[in-house]
């Protein structure tokens, strides 16, 4: 007798049940510090315009979460105001002083930190290339494409994106990202950001990405921050072994600073991945 096929959508209720069961365990030791010997730490964080789940606008609290993570490269979403003349919400001078992170420069913005709210911060290296891409769809969305050369001469391409709320828009936007990859020379690439997709299986708008970003580790629930059940935030790579596992940065401060938890992953220093992260 043929067994009925189980849809991957069945995993969604399972993730909700797992989050509820693990809720009491979240008040333990908190996230472990990163060991630089493992490789380079990349992270993504939707800072929700620095408004926490308590409704309080607190850029300083957001900055402290960024310092907690200790990433070498970090993509932020919603780091600028959305309406009127976009302006940055964080104290970038404080961040550089306290974390060593500086923003990848963008052009054509006077007061904003980034491009359509997307900011890429990096600790060490030389920015070789920056492209500010407008993504199609009803909402104003964009992504930053940058290539950073590190002290050992290795280069990593970063695509930092914040996709739209509408399913049709996300389909258009993921196709644009694939076109970006196809128009550039092949090299180690990490795509990260708030991709806003909660669907799993055949209905996911991210399926088009699997041809280039296939073999990526399983997504982890990061939204909402107080009881994460949806994997809206993603980190993907275009080479097997470049990233082995994605983690949620689940600290007491991160649970209140935004409605999203940050996510992070180690870019491994492995020759089979075609990238060396050791300086």
C-alpha cells in the first residue's frame, strides 16, 4: 500500500510546538560567544526601526544587541526611517568604537545609514564593489550587493536583502537576486536578511533560490522574538560547506529589542568551500 505523501508544510506546526516546548529553556546561559578560530561570523538582524516589543524606541538597546553578537559582517534591516527623507536611527560612531564595525558606503543618501533600510557592517577588510539594487514589487524594497576583500586576499560577496510582504513581490525579488548572481563572476557568496517567507515546501517564494543557494542549512525560527515560530530571517550560501549551521542569537536583551531575533552563522575556513577566512 502506498503511503500518503507528507507535505513539507507539516513542519510548520511542528516548529510551533517545538518553540512552545523549549520556551522554558530559553532563560538559561544564553548564546555562546563566537570562537574566531572557527571562522568568520556573519549575522542578520531586522532591528524594527529600533522599536522593541515593549513599544519603546531605544536605539541604544539595539546597539547593545549588535555588540552582543560580535559579528565580523552583519546585515541590518529597517535601520532607517521609512517615510519622508530616510534617516539613520543608530549611532554608527558608537558602534564603530564599541564593536569595530563600519558600514559599507552607499551613494545618493544624505542622512540614511543604508539603502532602503539595508545596512552592511564589516569589521576588517576592503570594500571592492557596492551595488544598490531596487527590487521589484509594490513596496519600496532593495538589496545591497557588496564584495569585501579580507586581509588574506580572499573575497566574499554579500547580498543583504529585505524582501516584501506580498508573495508575488517576493517571487519577483528572488528572481532579481538570481539575475544578479548570473550577471557576476562566480565567487563565494552569502545571501542574508529578512526574506519575509513563512511558507515551506512548494508554495515558498524562495524555491527559485535553491538552484544557486542549494544545500543551505535548515532555517531557524526567529520571529516573533518572544516566541519564535517563523523562519523569516535567512542566511544562505552558494557553496556547500561555506556555512554549516545557522543559529538564533537568543539573549534576554534581543527578545525585547526587536520583534525579530538576530540570526548568525560561521563562514568556515575550508578549501573545499573555496574560501579562507583566516587572516
